[in-house]
C-alpha cells in the first residue's frame, strides 16, 4: 500500500536516548515587522538575533541549510494564548507585518528526534542511506500545519558531510509506512544552534 501524502513539517516524537518527547518547549517571539514568510506549527526556525521588549528571544523561518534553532509546536498572536497541535482553532502567522509581536513555543533541545514526510521524487531514500545527512525543503502550509518535507534523493543525495543539516535516523515505525514516496522518516537536527554537527559514521 502506498504511503499517504500528508505533509506536516517536523513533529517531535522522542529523545536521542529513546525516551518519548515530553512536550517541553521554550517561548520565542516573532517581531511584528517580520514579513518574509508565514510561520506554522511544524516549521523549522532560526534565531533572529533580537528579542521583544521583555527579552523573549526572537525567531524567523529556517532554511534548508545552516544551523536551526528548533521547530514550532505552538503559535499565537499573544504570549498568553498560544495554540498547539491539539487545538484546531490555531491559525498560521501570516507572511506580513502584524500589529503586535507574535509568540511561538519551540522545541529547541538538540537531542530531540522529529518525524517528517519525505517528498516524492524519481529516486527515494533507501535503507542503505540511513545514518547519512540530508536536508529538508520548504513547502506551502495547509493553513494550519507546516508544508516542509524531507528531500528525496532526487532533490538531495544524502552524504557524510558534517555541515549538512539533518541526520537520517530510520523509518518511523508504524503501520502503512515504508520506503518510497511520502515515507515518514525520523531525523535529528545535525546542525543545531545549540549543538555541533557531525559527519556520518560507519558508512
């Protein structure tokens, strides 16, 4: 049975030691003037280099290369009310300047592993590429969840290079998921603002 096509960006699932993700995240701000990109739950982000008036550090959308700060798991138009993955009333932060700062809860622990859907391509990631480093690609959000996906081999061939952003950790173990287009893969942020990237070993 083919994998279902349901991109939702990065979803935290467990820690590097095998423990389930415990829901912990840190508060970040999104400057009112920020207009470069929409932000949604599941989007990767980087530090903006600034903070709000109360000292809450700022974030902007991440890229397929360079260090990441983490992944958005909660988002809202004020600090007191931040919707999360379990709240269907959440909306995206639009790609336009806003009247006030927005706020996000970000999983910024470099030891968290994330589930992400692999994009469709002529060549898909195979079992022989587990443990290598790769990257994601930005896609349009659904109006609620992120549209980011993991690059297929057609988009980026996994390599051992330490400066590549994501580490392939294996297929997500669940019924109906297998190698091929739209496979749900488990990844670790290899190039993290709070950690150091490493080259793939033993391959």
